[in-house]
């Protein structure tokens, strides 16, 4: 180093560090309970690594505003205390055991206690040295170390005195609730001691990690935890993530965008309630309780790191779900049908990406059609030709007319349905599956019967009125006869209409939109039904005002039947026409003077 250069060390503002922990890293002050449980569990695990017959425990003692967490784990020497308790970011876990079996990783967890207590007092006796040490750390960044009388047993106790604002967190019932929340899966006895009375909270495997638990046991546990009577339950496992768990089938429809709450444990310590990146998107119909010994947490220990191990685990969990569904198809078809009925959107998502699942379940999957909800198996059985449309607007136009032509049309506008139908179409060349659009229906309508110039004159007169609606008239013959007219527009036609409508409005881009050329071939069509009695009479009406009012009403009515949005100008036109009809209808009954 140059003699003119001096080396300095960063200074740590401990108060600022505590604020950082409480306001940014940790989402709740109760995490100090998790950190104390974690440290105690790790100390016991290290001692058990030396003596496999060792029985660990954690005692929590209450004395007014003071609380003591005591474990009978491996303990710390004076050197350990200086190295691990007094150095921020230094984990006290050493060697291979730290990477494999211990929960703690970042060495900052103990600082979370300073969020709720002005000081941390640690008294410890190491398994390796006949000596006891007291370490006292304060929020101002100072600490003291002293040798004290030999503690009666090996282990460590952490003594905290509550800040006035956090006294409620030190009450026995609140501590009990938080211990059960964070540590319900820990394989260690945890005892609460107050006024000489002891209450044991934990000791042994929870139901969901017990391989001997029955389905009834698991469903009862799921109801207790999630307050839901689940439809079914199955086990999850992953070799890559060293993961075990259970998945509960939600008994009701689930919004695909709704937040899904799970319970994720890391080395049997509660981590978070979100399985972001861990579970495939199409598994949103379950709630899971999962423990992993190989996945890694983020610094806040409130989510999982998205790394290679997590991605491998995700693939293996996906296989668990698929295998469960396959097994149901052989062992419990009734439950499978219930799942598909309630959660078919998620199963369709899976089937769209997995050929084996598609082949297994395609017959069970329900689709919305112009004949009502039908399973694909029934659709195949009932119709030689199957039609579908990926556009909801197109489906609304087509459904009634296609029904009169004895065509079955699937509404494939929902998520994954078009991909799934396209996949079925590729995999099943023996099936006649075709995409259909409104123009296809229009082309199949029977041509109008022309006797004289009436139809041509009607179209010319109607076009003059419909021009302001960016629409053109056409006359055909089609079923059902009670349909006066049908509005037919593909996506390009609707876009053209919207552009032209905006170009005449007060929209700031109106002047620019006027330069978009309106092409005849993409203008929506209002197809009048020559077989309809009303249309036959409208064609021969001579009164110009009455004719215009009728055409406007028929136009807006066709939009309503097609499920289209009606703008203000169209609604005003409709209301004006109705007003004219009312005046005309009353004129015959008014007194003559």
C-alpha cells in the first residue's frame, strides 16, 4: 500500500441497522420468535450430530416483561461469542452441518430481538469447555462479555426485556401463538413456563409429515389450518428439493388471479405463505403445506430464492400433480369428475401443454357451446363436425344462427382453450375440428329471392342510413325466421368501426385518425333476414322518416343481441327512433279538430 494511503474500516450505525431490519427486511416484529426458535433448534441439531441419542428441548420462561428462551444445545465458548455474536453477518453455524442441516444462514437474525428489546443478554455454556459466558448486546452497537458462574447444564439462554411499545408480544398467549405459527413442524419439545407451571407445545412429527397419517387425518388437519373442508388431499415429494408435503384440493372455483395462500417450511421452520415460482401456475386449485431441506431462503427469510434447485423441484412437483390425476382416473373417477367440473380451467391449462394428460382427460373436459356446457366426449359423440372460435365477440354473433343450422360451436375465448383445441386438432386428425368466423356463417346463408328491384332499392336506402354507423346492409335468407337481422363483424371490422367513430369525436387524436382509410371489405355488415315478416314489410315502406327510424332500431337491436357495447350516439339514435314510434302510434288516437 502507498505510504500516503490509509486504510479505514466501515462504521455500522446500529440504530439504523435496527430500523432497516424492522421496516424493510422483516415484515413483522414477531419474527424475533422465529429467530430464537431457529437458533435454539440449530444448537440442538449440532449437539445431536455428535450424539444421535441426545434429546433436545427449548424452554420459554415468562417473568413480567422479561422472557427467556433456553435450549440445551451445543452452547458457545468465549471465543465463539466474540466471533459469532459480535460480528454482524457472521453465522454461528460451522462446517458441512451448516449447509445441510441447520436453518440459520445469514447471521443477522439475533438482531431482530433488538426491534422489541433494548438489549439482548445471552448466557451460554459450551459442550467443549467447562466455562459459562454472558454476552450483553445493545441497540447502540456496544456489547459486554463476562465470565459467570458455571451454568447447571450445557446450552444457551437468551434473555429479553420488552420495550414498552412491544409488551403485548411478550405475553404468554401471544408467544404461544407465534411459536405454533413459526415452529409447528419442528421436531423438538418446546415448553412454556410461567409461575412454575409448564405447558408443552411441540414434540414430534406434525400430521402432514407423518407417513402413517390417513387421508382422513390429513383432511381434518387441512380443515383446522385453512378453515376449509377440502375435496381431497394427496402427498407431494421432490428429491431435488428434499421436499415433503401435502396438497389439498379446494372445493370451489378459484379466480386465476387470486393470491393463493400456502404454508412453506424450510428445514421445518415456517418461511412464508406464498409458493411463488415453486408451484406451476396451473396448480392454483390447491393449497399446500410443504417442507424443504434443500431450497434456500432470501435474506429476509420470507421467500424462496429462485435458483436451479427450485426449478428442478418445481418440475418434480408438477409430476406429483400429474401422477395424482392419473391415479384418480383409475381409482376414484367420481372425485376426478368433481375436480374437473370445478377446476376445469386449470386442468385445460395442463392438458394444453401435456399430451399425455390431454389424451387421458379430453373426454371429461367441459366446454361452453351454443348448445350449453358439454364435455368434449359428448361433443365428439354427438357431432360429426366441430366448430370453435377464439373470439368472444364472434361467438356471440354466431351462437344462435349456428344453432339453427345445426352447427355446434365451442366458445374457445377463455384462457388456454384455443391452445388446447388446436392441440387436440393436431393430435386427432380423425376428428373434424374447424375454426369458424361470422363471415363463414354469412357465406352459408341462402341468397335472397329477387323478384324485382325491391331488394336493391332497400339495400341502397339502408346503406345511406347505416353509413353513419360505419356499417353496410345485405339481405339473405336464414334461420331462425324470428331473427330480423344479425350484425356481423370480424376483429378488423370492429377496429375499423372504432377508428372511424373516434375520428369524429372530441378525442385529441381525432384529426390523425381521419387519415386512416376505411376499406369496404372490413366494414361490418348488418344482414337482414328476408324470411322475417317484419323485414318484408320494412322493405316496402315509403315514408322516409319511418324507414330511417326502423333501420336504426334494427341496427341497435342487432348490437344488443350480439352482446356488443353500445356507444352514446347509438343509444341516442335508438331513443330518438322509439320516440318517433310513440308519436306515430298516438297520432291515430288523438282528437281531430
